[in-house]
C-alpha cells in the first residue's frame, strides 16, 4: 500500500508521553499515515509523515490540523498551567466532527465523583470523564476511550523516592501501603492499544473503554519489588495534612475504590487483545529502568 493511500491519523500531544507513544506505535504498525500535531512543528520536523501545528488553546489551528484525517487521538493536559480541559476537548471534538474525522480515540480517566458517590474530589480524573459524553454524543462513526494508568515513570519523576526523616530513602504518602489498589503501567505502551483500536474498529470502536494495565499492586509490593532488585527503600504512611488536596484525595480514592474504580478485568483483556500483547509488568520495567544507584 502506498503512503498516500493509507488512512491518515492525527495525533494531539505528539511530543508528550501519551501522544508520543501513539505516534511511535502507529509508525511501527505501518498501516496508517501519521500526522503529528504540535505547537512547535519546526522543532520536530521528522516526528512523523506529517508534522502540523495545532494548539488546543487556539481552536482556529485545529481545522487545518484535522483536515483529511480518518482518525484522531485526543489527549489534554490537566497539569499545564491555564488548561481548561473541557473547553479544549470540546473545541477539538467539534473541529474533528466538522473535518469529517471517522474515528476519535479520547484519553480519559474514571469518574471519581460518580464512583465514590461524591465523597472524593479528584478533578484531574473526573474532568476527563465528563468529556466522554461529548465524544459519545457527537456521532462519530467510531469512538474509543483509552485509560492511562498510574505511570511507572511517576516513580522516577513526580513521585521519585525522597530522603526521609529517619535517613532512609523512599516514600512518605497518605495511603495504606498494604492495600492493593494501584493499576500501573509503562505509559510508552499506551500507543499499542491506540494503534490496535484504529486497526480494529469493529472490536474497539464502539465506545469501548481500553485501560493500559501492566500490574495491579499495593505500595508495599512496589517497595518489595524494588528492594528485591537491590534497592533499600522505605515507606511511611503519613496523614493527609500537609499534602496538596488533589494528591491526598487521589490516594484516598485509590485506597477506597482502586485506580480504575472497580473490576475492569474484561476491559483490560480486550485492551491487551487489541494491542496484540500483554503490557510490561512492574518488576520487568523496574529491572530495566529504575537506577539502583538511587537506593545508595
């Protein structure tokens, strides 16, 4: 199949962790032409078959970005200062519909307020979940929801081990470390699920939810796994006081309901089937990615 006859997939956030994973997976699959969307196309000229300017905060850039696209991968970044996810996603969904996009894959998260009956308030989860209905109601020929997990990479970044008061290195967090409640995964593998959903819209393009889950663990299991690999990390449970509200509420929700909020085994199985492989376990990822020097 010539490049020009392949269906075109446009990817929002193509220089980020999720979008970047999607671009790599689609390029590796080879069945689609890939249009990487970025605010700075001149600095990433070789990212994909096409590199086009798009900025969710500037909706006028989206018409050209989506023109001629068969599919769209859409993700928003709650943590970026000034982001209004509802406004950005609504503009993108409207532009995709106007451009005649057939298959939209939206990166969402569980509705914490619905799952918890309003007990927990986690805007970076619930804000995404509330966009699902807009995707569903717009009337695309196909639509899919993918769910990113707790990134393994968080343990090397925002939640990297820190020096503790007792002199050890590890974590002090407001969560019961004995409760198995965290659905984790290597975010670089999200692209396999997205690419698989574009390839198999009959199986995964009718509003299915496809979570990436490489492991389901407690924080004690995280620490034990790392320590068996040569680290010497500690974990201390601490009160919620003194933690940012969003983080404290997130961990409280995990402990009460799990990351995904229930038994998603059938959806995880479908995601793995569509991806064509099982995601990497935490132990395997950590052995390759977690620097032992960090424990010394």
